[in-house]
C-alpha cells in the first residue's frame, strides 16, 4: 500500500511540475503588431509548440524593401519570442536577413534585432537595433458569402 502511495505521489508531483511550467504561446495567431517606425508584424498561425508563421511589412525610413509583405517564421515560448525574415520577394530583394529576439511585457513586445547582408565578412558589418511592438488589431478573415 505504501508503494502505491509513493508512486501516486511521485506521479502527482511530476504532473504538477509539468503543468506549472506551462509555456504555451501567449502571443496569439491572427494578431498584428506595429513598431515605433510603423513596420508591422502579422502573426498568421501558431502551433501548440509555439512555432509561428506570418509576414512582416517594413516601413522604416531610410531602408529599402518597404511596403512589401515578407515571410516571417519564429518561435513563441511563453512570453519569449524570436522571429526572422529574409528580405527577398518577387518584387524586390534587399539581399539580407533580420532576426528579432525579445519578450512580451505589459501588452507590448520588446525586441533587439540584427540585420546581416549576404556577403558580409565581419561581425562589424552586422547592423543592430531595437523595436517595441504594440498590438495593432486582430486580422480577420472575411467571408466570401454574399448577404442577401
């Protein structure tokens, strides 16, 4: 009887430990986030493990590749987030990749980013910065059904 009790207790502790560290994504799919420069991150889908996909539209003054949706992939782990985009589309290529890493805090996403150009040969050529993203609404899918 004591063995059964200890096994059940150990199982209870294990289940409690696993659920106490719940790191389900806290940033939801079909959301959009705009930074201080007007650039927007759209999160289209988030799976149960936190892998997400979406698009990023750059509106930063002084940079090329503006107003074009570029694909984004990333991870959400609780309040932590990281995502990347390759600045290449059928209409324009900026020959570079940017990676953002940060966290959700008080309703905003705070990130540090690094941009590297294809062909760079020194870490001194990596451009760095920071972005703060605020929610800019939720994307909605409109029905194709017509009202009668």
